[in-house]
């Protein structure tokens, strides 16, 4: 059984850029992606800022090489997954067992919403092609077909931990010698259903969010896609440049506390982080940077902070929430932040937690507020979802 799962390619599209290079540039310059809604049609347009990808469906379709009528979710997925696979530059990829594991939580709901607006006005109107890709798996299959992946295709939907779970499932399949290559990650597009649902929970911020701040008010929703290409040691040896970063630890836990809230003492968060460390063979003091789940809600940040306080000791690792740049991209967040975690290692940087002002009273640490240049060898990335589904990934430099 192969013991090391390497990362050979990255792909991402978000509110701060169309590709890895643009996302990195925005992270380094401290440029957030939130703005007033431009592409999502909602009655909350002028009230709730969101982090949209700055392109129409027509423009995204041209970038993805897909028809314009395809769901925005599939367009975003295809763009980021294609970048990741191209960046991996794997020669003779057809000879390897290749899988595509992708997460999302909305499927093709954006198109379904358009259909029902027309249908409710006139039962004879509305195009059925707008509803055939409604379920989450259809989005995965569209991108898999575009990539030409056929050996293994899976869809994961575990709320906000979805794409983190995609990545560690891919790593497990490689370690168990089921696959040689896995394109793993996730995607979500903004929809009215999602926006209205989170607004009903009263956890959306009418200003730009302030994760891990004492005076935080809630989250900003975002959209995007992120993917990593995972390869076995055997595949890594065939590459022009052997990858230097691998997935060293992962874990999933569930505190089963509440449908939409974390347990106040962060039991699920603690278990996910602790078990990921155990799998990696690392000590808490080995972690150089924590990419926080950090949504900006009262409950989430308090629970995650309580878990970190329990597991780590002073001096605490540097930490920040990159959702202060991208908003909360839901099913895509774990994978987008996995890409950012790898970039932190590659470039020796700690990304800032934008708009942080006041340390949370109950926590003995605060996030990084300015870009820091320093060696980064081990990064923990947290993704904690509804229903208590909590996942942590650890990325390490060889």
C-alpha cells in the first residue's frame, strides 16, 4: 500500500480570481471578493453582499468549453478541475486508474429556480433541460465527462465539509491501491434557495464579514470551485518534477449536536483536528498555520476557537480565515481552502484575516491580520458543516 499521496496540480475559481495565479495575487494583496449582487437575481440584491465569481454564465461557458445553458455549478467545476489536471502535467494519463471525486450542495438548483419562475407563470413554459441536472451527482458527471475520467466518479454532499471529505476519500483510495490519480475537490454556485435559507437562519452579514472578531455579525455567501490532483508515489515518480507536498493527515467527526449549529465546546471540531494530527504523526506544535473554517458567525467561531484552545497550547500556530476574501463557498470551501493551504506552503506565506479588529473575549489567541512571510511546512485546514459534520486536513512539505 502506497504510504504517501502527493499533490501534483491545483485549480481554483472564486470571487477573487479565475485561476490559481489570480487567487494567489488577491490573497497576497489583501483584495476581497465581496460586492453587491450582480449575477444572482434576488430581492436582497442591495442588502446582502456576496462573493460572486465575476463572470456571466455565457462567459463561464466559453471558459469551460460547455454550452451556456449548463448549470453555473457545472461551469465553475469544469473550469477549476481542468486547470488542476492541466497543471498536474501527467504524461500518458490514460494508462493510470483515474478518479474524479467532487462535492457540491446545490447541484443544478440555479437552473431549476429559473425553470420554476417560468413554469409558475405558465404551466406550458419553462425548458425541461433546466431541471435535468438538478441533483448533485449530475454536476459531477458533466465535469467528469469533460475531463475524460471514467474509472471512478463519486459525489459527496456533507454541507460545508463536503469537498474536504472529497479530498481525503481520494487520498484513501490511492493509499488502498484502488486508484492511481484522483482529481478531488468541490464546487457550489450561489442560488436564491441558499441565500434565502441562510437569511432565514439570521446568520448573514449585511456588511463584509469579520471572522473570529469579537463583534462578528455573520457570514457572506460566496461561490466557486477548487480541486487538487492527488497522485500515488508511482505516478509521482513519472512526473518531470516530483511533487514536494502531500496530504499527511485527515479525519472526519460528528458531534451530532444540532442540525445547523456546532456544539458550544467544539467537540466535533476538536475530534476532527485531533484525529487528523494522529493520522499524520504530527504534534500540535508542528502545525505552522491553521486555515480556519472561520465563517464569521457567533456560534461557529466560538466553537472552533474552543476546540483550538483545547488542542493547542501557546504559542499558538498562526491562523486566519480566508473566507474574509472569498465568503463562505459552502460545498466548495474545503477544497478552495485546501488550494490556499498548499499555496501557503509553496510560497512560505500566512494569509491575513481581513477586517479583524477585536480579539474574542473567551479565546487566548487572535488571527493574523497582516500578510506574513515565513517558512511553512505543515498546514491544517478546517471545514465544519451543518449537522455536526466536521473535517480537518493536514498538508505537509516533504
